[in-house]
C-alpha cells in the first residue's frame, strides 16, 4: 500500500496515469523520485528541452571531452537540460550528462563515452552547490558506462549500482552533496546502499568527517555559499590494487581543508573489483535531482546531521568546472 505521502503525490499527478503506472513498477525510493518529477510537469514547473550535445569541456591532463546529455532521467520520465557555458557545466533539475569522446545528436553509443583510467590518478574539479538545499543532490560520480553493452531503460547505456535505468554497474560517488551535506561513496555493482563517508545522514560507522562548523553556509573551512575545489585520489597499494579513495575539499582563502580516506569496503575486500573498473576506465557523470526523503544524505543520522526535513528548495543549477587529471606519486598517500 502507498504511504500517505505517496497518495498525496498521486493526487497531484493524476493527469499522467500512464506514467504513474510506470512509476509503480519501481521501489518506493524510486517511486518518490519519479513522482516528484511528474508532479513538477503537472504543476507547470516542467523541464525544458534537452540539447543532447551541449558542447565540450577541457579536462586538463586528458584533453577535450564532449558532453552528452540524457533525454530520459528514468524509464518513463524525461530528463532536464544540462547547460554548458565556457566549460562550466550546469545540470538543471533532473538533468544528467556524461563525458564522452564525441557526441552524435540523436544517437547514444557506449563506445563514444570516455573511459578514464583513474587508478593511480587524482581527479580535480570545482563545484558550486550554494543553491542546493535540504533534499537536493548535486552529484558527480563515476560509472562503468563505456563497458556496458545494454542500452538500458533510459536508451543511453546508462548504468549504476542502484539500477535506476535497469542496468547495474560499478559506481564511485565522488560527490553527492548540497550546501549542508556531503557524501562520497563506493558501490560495487550489486550494492545499491554502498559505503559512504562525509557529513549528514548515514555514513560509515555513524561517524561524520566534519561538522557544520567546517562545511556549510558560512563555515570556516568550506563555506558553501561560494565555489570550492574537490580533489579525489585513487592511490595504488599492494598487488597493484586500489589502496583507498582519498577526498579533499578546499577553498581559496580559508584556513583549513576537509579531507578523509576511504580505505576499506566490505563488499569488495581488498578493492579487487573496483580496482579493475578504475584501471579499465570509468565515465564521469554529472547530475542534479531532489527527493522529499533524502535524509540518508543530509539528515541528522545518529545526531549532529544538518537537515531534519527535506524541503527541496533547490534553486538554480549547481556548477561544475575546472576539470583536471594528475598522476600520483606512488610513494605518497593522499591526503
């Protein structure tokens, strides 16, 4: 039976019965995301047209990459547009885009997506999440899309560990964030929950890596009212495998950084599986979405988390820019 919240959404979305039937085939979490998107259309907060090929971005150390925007956010639900202004990527609500070697309008081809081998590398970029409130998720993550030969329910070969478009693959979340919360997470293809670290909601050992004094609006280390830099490293350890995923957030003019290490993952002992995916090359994905039940990301958790209610005040699009890839010194662990 649908919860009261589900029933309320059904009432608001009654104008799209066929699409609602599609939504009900998914889990409750996915239903709510689907229904929120459908409600936005019905209420006139609809999605603009999607330009499948919104230009390119420079990835220092790897060259120029094309952006490929999806037209389907989930099966039966259209995606929002992704804008690109001089290499600054701006996914509007429900927008999702992939880095690729080329973009062919009207065609999605997994062979065209980039597969960046990041084992032993550092990935760097700048993000601005200043408009993303509780219940909003500005994300940048890696998935094994180039290797996926199944077209998926989104008709673009998209895959992830949560089976959003009907195909599972390995997923490494560098950023799932809003201006109050931050998660980085590891997902083997068959582990939708994954292992997260950061601030807000449910994280590894219920231990936050920071507080609102270090990360958030007006915070002393990362003031999320302004852009900040993200660096994620994938150092190599024993037997040539991934040793850890190391995350560092920094901001010009601030006296401190936020950094943490993800050095174990029970679903992938010794990082055997994720090491192979990183070595083979993964596709960066940029997206923006919202949900009324995103307290797993930004909620109080066991205490101290930033949000008590996901009001989904998501404002304008988040920004992603300044992409770069660097080699790591094999003798140095980061941070």
